[in-house]
């Protein structure tokens, strides 16, 4: 058997090989969406991704007979280390991600290399895949390989789960996405809840002001860090990360698709929706050059998509588990659904990801005719 050699990523050529590998491994898979290579390169590069302001990572390549046949990252997030252990992160928890392997013979040594790096950093528990954080591409796709992922959701070889488990890992948390038909009316009960909210003079559901998006993003960040703070896997998002993400995603920010709910003039909830840009960039082969950048800019002037993704929504803690919380959620969903269909031509939505134990959010997805269409799994192992 040809020996597998694992080595750290050191040079720019190594980084390029790290980014390029999935393009070979998934070349024949019609449901894999090629990411923009420049985006992946920025994600793994200190100075370009603000995650490195509170984390450190080491990338690894696997080679066999001089050919790159696998990759993985090992990383630790100092903000995650400060979280309560009962919420999944906490002291001694390190992570790995960006896992790709040509076969099972490659997978084992790759994961072992990541674990060795984590042990050197005094980590006692390994949690993954996270690429690089819970807010980017968490989990391994274990169900839903029959259709492409939406924007900022991962896609993985169906064999990976067994290879990860063979390395001693067990699933610790599942993340669900819900497919929602948005060209049909919501059930009568949801319509009544929305109508009742519309009659409540205390409630205002407003569009974000894209011209003042930095201030709007600060409001959303405040709500998000409060609303999600008790969730499994929570790590606070920093101001730098919000600014970076806002700049990165501003071209797909449309005021009709991001709503802030106010009660008595106080912002208490938000819902963010993006057109699935994968439907356009997935045809670019990983590059905006030489002419794809112009095609993308033209498309972004008035995008028409089949799918909208709701990546984030939240209600402040003091309103959670109240009728008001579900009412605000349904009101925002209803307004964004109408705009998605009438202004962007969308016929389906994707809601999530949602933690498997997040009963309120799962109830929202199910109440608007949502069906689970993808399942992502996060694994753990004691080191």
C-alpha cells in the first residue's frame, strides 16, 4: 500500500492545493456547488478573515505518491473556550474542519494529524467539522445529497460520516434545514396570527435601511448575540466579524429581505434572507475571471432565483417562549415570503440551519409547511 504523507500547509502553493482539492474530488457530482476560490482563500488567511482575531488554525494536506489526496484544518477559538461547557464549547474544546479525503485510507491519518495538533495545544476534546466556526459552515452533510446546497451551506461525500466514526467520533448535534414552498398561502392559523399582529399598534416590522447598513448591522448583532446566547455551540460574533460579513455580503443585501421587528419602538427581533447566489456562481467554475465578475454584477442588479435562504433570525431572550415571539417570527416570515415571490421570482425557501433541540424554531419551520431537506452532523471525541 502506498504511504500517506501528512504535512502542514506552509506556502502559497500549499494553500492553492488546499483550495483546489474539492474541485477534483467532486468533479463528477452534479449536486456539488463550486465555491469561489478567492472566497475560500480569504477564509483561511489571517488578515483577511477576522475570525483569526480570536482564533488560530493549522491547515494540513495529505499526499500519496506525490499527489494531494486530502485536506483538513485544526483550530481553536479563544472565544469558544470561554463558553459554558454545558453549551457544547468551553475550556479544552478544539475543532477541525475543511475535511476532504479521497478515500478511507486518507481520512484516518488526516484526522489523526488534526488531533495531534489539538493535543499540542492542550485541548482535551475534539469537535467538528466546523469550517472555521459555528457561524460559517458547521457540520457534515449526512442527509440531503440529492440536491445542491444553498449559499454558505456545505456539501460532502456521503462516505465521510462512516470514515469519521471509524476514527472514534460520535454525533453530538444535528442541524436541520427546512424546505418551504413560498408560492402557496400559509396555513389558516399562521394567517390569523399574522393578522392579529398587524392590528397591534405596538408592533412595527420594518425593512433595513441599506444606506445606513452599518448601524442596522449593529442592531442585528445585538439581537443575535442576546437571542442565541443560550444555544448549543454559541460563540459571540464580534464587531469585526459583523463588519467583514456585511461588506462581503452587501451585494446580496436587499432591504425587502431583511426585517427588524420593533415593539414599543425597541428592536427585539430580526430575520435575514438572502437570494441563493449559488444558483449563479455555481456555474463559474470557482473563478470570477475573466468575465464572470461582469455576469455577476449584472445579475445582482435584479436577481431572479428559485430559492431564498433564511440563515439567521432571532428574538431577544426576554420575549422567547412568549406568544409575541412566535407572532413576530410569523409576521417577518410572511412579509419576506411575499417579497421573495413577487420581487425575486422565488418559489421555495430554505430555513436554517436549526439545532435539533431548538423546539421553538423547529415549530416555526413546521408551521409554515416546512419539511426537513438536509441534515448536518457535528461529531465529538475525547482526546
